[in-house]
C-alpha cells in the first residue's frame, strides 16, 4: 500500500477482511494511518455499514464495495461512504444491466445531494468506461491494459502517420 501511495497522487483503496464492525474499524484505522491517500474498502453488509458510519465520523474515507443494487448505495451514502463501487461488468455478465444500477444510484445521490462518489469497479473494456462516463460515474477502476486501450483508435494512428509524413515533406 505504501509503495502504491508513493507512486500515485490520489486515493488508494486498501481492503479490510473482517466481517464484524469492530474488526473492520480496527483494520480501517490501521490502514488509514499508513498514508493520507488510503481509502478503506468495506463490504456492503450490515456490519460494514455500521463501521462506515463510525469511520466517517472519525474522518476516515471508505469505499463501500461489492455493490450490486441502488439501495445498497443509498445505505452507504447515508452512512458517509466516500466512494460506492458498483460492479457493473459482473452484473452485465449475469444478464443484468449494470448501468441501470449506476443510473439509479446517480438519481438517488442527486435527489438527496449525497457527496459519495460513484466508482465503477470491475471494468473490463473501454466500452464500460465510456458508458460509466455517460451515466455520470465519478471514476472507474480498470486493468492497465484497458487504460491503454482508451488512447487507441486506428484513425488516430493513421492520422499521426499522415501528419508525420506531411511534416517530413
């Protein structure tokens, strides 16, 4: 975690593994004390939400994870979560519309002026990144290969090649 924090100038998620509020809170305090960029990942469950509420009161940022429906996101926001992480591609893989969940979360957050950010998680393609942006997600987590794909388009490559040839003339 510290190595990643030294490289990245932004929020870094560090995961708790306890299943009870006291354990989650203990782990979260330890993780958050490591670096100011740490955002503690907490699973969406009763004990997790109890922990998020207390951690938010202490100023410890949380990322409520493994979220699959809008009401879970509402509970997390009411408890003070910094991020909510809907796993849209996992929903899509089982035949549900993951972005319907994101749209509903965005609407709920707008209705109540929640400041919790929507972090679309488990992204596996550039199309998912595009849809996340169109639906109003604040950010995405993705493998590096997907990030690299965002820069690519065959017409861009052709255009750069033409510009370079013209410049050489």
